C-alpha cells in the first residue's frame, strides 16, 4: 500500500480467540518500542471491537480532514494511533459482513496521513477471517506476534492463528503468554489459574520464539481502563520491564527476519 510507504516494519498482533489481552499487548509493546527510541504507530484493525482509543486515553479524538481524501491520526504518549473507534464511537455498533469490514479497514489505512515510522503495530480482531487475510495479502507484513493465555482453549485457537500466518507466508516473530499467572494484590501470591507454561510449550512445538510471560494483575487492568498504560504511568514497575523485554526481543526478531531475507549472489565472472 502506498499509504504505508514511509513505514519500515509492520507487525500484526493476533490471537485465535478474544479476551486474551491482545489489545493490551499491542499498546504496551508499541509504547515500549517508542521508549527504545523508535518512531512507532498503532493501527486498531479490530473493526468490530476497537479498544485502542480507551487504552490510549483518546476516546474524544476525532480525525480531521487533510485535503480531499486523507485524515489525521491521533498522537498519545509519543506514538501515532488510528482506529475505526475514532470514527464510530463506542456506543455505536459496526454491523458489517466480513468483506465490508475488510474494505473499511483498507480504506482506513489508505486515507490516513501516516508519518514516517520505524514500526506500525496492528491490533487485529481475534480469529482467522477476512480481515486477517486482507491484511496479510495487501500489506507487506514484517511478521506476526501471537498472543495467548496458558488455557487449553486459547492455545487451540492460537495454533490456528499460527497455521494461518504460515500458510500465507507471514513470519511468526514470536508468541506471548498473557495472563500467565495471577498475582494477588493483597499478598503478592502467584497462582497459575489458567494452567502452566502452555504458551511456552506451544512456541517450542512450532519452533517460534517465546517472547515472554505477562502476569494477570489488577494494576494492569486499571491502567488500561484509565487510558494511562503502565509503561507511561509507572515506567519503573516490574510489569513495565516485562513489556520492555518483549520489545527488545521483538527488535531482535525483526532484525533476524531482515537478515534471513537478504540473499547474496556471487558472480562467476573473472
């Protein structure tokens, strides 16, 4: 897409099922990459349930027209953001069939005035449907990151997501196990309420990098609901450092993908 010509790397954040913390991961990864010194944007491609506006404190933002066929993106905490939620407000429902939703996403991308970016992090809707296929076919994805919980049901759907991206030749940059364990807010007791190491075992089975395990804690939920992610509101917290480590591993995997795609030809001419 010509609209994304100034963007070096596009990373899709995907999950086989909803409710695993994909959008939370998208926002915190984007902010962590920005903290590493990169120019970062977020595209909320979850057409049916956009949550990026709330998580970045941008619920009141409305894009402004630029010329005849473009509009502005939002800015928050040093990153750029675009979402269908800026156009269709949270109390309204987007009642679209698959092809119509995919078309709306394509239009949103093409009509946004994107600045030059090092990374565009795309928050996909859950599943393996039209929007995921449209994105992988029309946008030169650097790779995808799979988000799952350790729960068997979530892992089964995560495997479907991995298989889908492999079939369309999109590299899997890694897997993140979210809600890896619960931390009690009163006594800091850790409990693996969704199972143990399911994400890590899945990554090992599919020979893809395991980018990290993020615990379930009320502090993370409160920060996202308030539109002040922990990386911004509490940058020295243990949770912020976990996301920062995920960002560093992602940078390494992106560089690895670049290196593996470089071919060297040696001439026989003397």
